[in-house]
């Protein structure tokens, strides 16, 4: 049975995103942040929660420039049911070619706060992305596992902050979405996408709230360039993103 087409949460139609993912292994788009009283207040609450992230104590750097929170969910496609998992350590795959310095290591990050973890906005985002990604699959996934990372990277004029100190990598999931939530005095921090042979195929700087990169993590590699202040007289640069991984259980 043909499913009803769902309303895209992006400026582009879901068809355009799917075509780009199918052809290139990525799509660049922007969330449609429709102004309305309830949406505006939830978005503001969402955005401000990046001020309450905790230091990434696993970062191998002289100064802490990365802050984060994490939560994991199950998503059952048939029922459209999203369920938060009990808080757990975060562990990345040891699959070859993934290139993660923390592969196999359990990292304990602070949990998402309840208002964000249970908020309507996160739920809509996850469900819409899963519906979009599902349309790329020959065989539907009935049980997804979803990882949600709130991440802030700071950069100063004396110390740029690297969002991806591991360099060019994959993360070992089926799909990835990276959404810019907010930025301040930001230069750098561009997203780079590489094909399976690690040839650069796209560079895009996410600058507007809602700017989004969708990746087929099996087909393309990615990294982000260092973050530094646009104007050093204005203090540090901030780059706030939510990165969400989507995988089959
Ligand atoms: Fe990554």
C-alpha cells in the first residue's frame, strides 16, 4: 500500500532530499521553522538548552572546547512509537573504515534534560527523518535505534575548536542528520562530505538555524572544519548542533 506523502519538515520537498541522498549520498536542506506562538517558545527553549550542556571529558585536548548531552531512543515504525531508552553509555562501532578514536570505548555523557528529551520538537524531527530515510530503503526497517547528541563547540582566536578531531570519518550508522541550532560569532565549522573513495564532493557551512546535512553514512565520509571567531574582538565562537544517528536494531 502506498503511504500518504508526509509534509516535509524541510524547505525542500522530501522528494528533493531523497533524490539527492539517492544520487550523492547526502542532502543539504533547512528545517522549516514555522513561526507560531507555541513553536517559537519551544524552539527558544530548545536552543537555550545548549547553554546547559556539560564538558566532554573524553576530549583529548589542552582546553575543553566541546560540550554535550546524549540520549538514545527506540523507534517502532509500524506504530510510529518513539521510546527513550534508559540512560546508557555511548559506544561507537569498531567496524573498519569508520575511523573513530573512541571505537569500542564506552563514553558516559550527561543525559538530555527531560524537557528536551520528551519535547514535541525532537519527536517530530526524529519521526520525519525516519519517514524520509525509510523511503530510500528497499527493505523497511521496523525497529530503529536513534542516538541524539546535543553538541556545542567553542573556538577562540588562540585555540580553534575542532568539531571532528578524528578527521575524515564515518560513524558506523545507516543514516545521520546534523542540524545547526544556533551559532554566535562563528567562522569555520564547515561541513565537508567525501565520497566512498574519500574525495571531497561537498563543502557547506551551516549558518542559519535549522540548516541541515543528511548523510547516508554507509556511502559517504564527513568531517567539519575548525571553529574560530569571525571577529576576535567579540570573544569566542559558538557552534551548536544536534546530531542524530539512525540505525537498524
Ligand atoms: Fe561524525
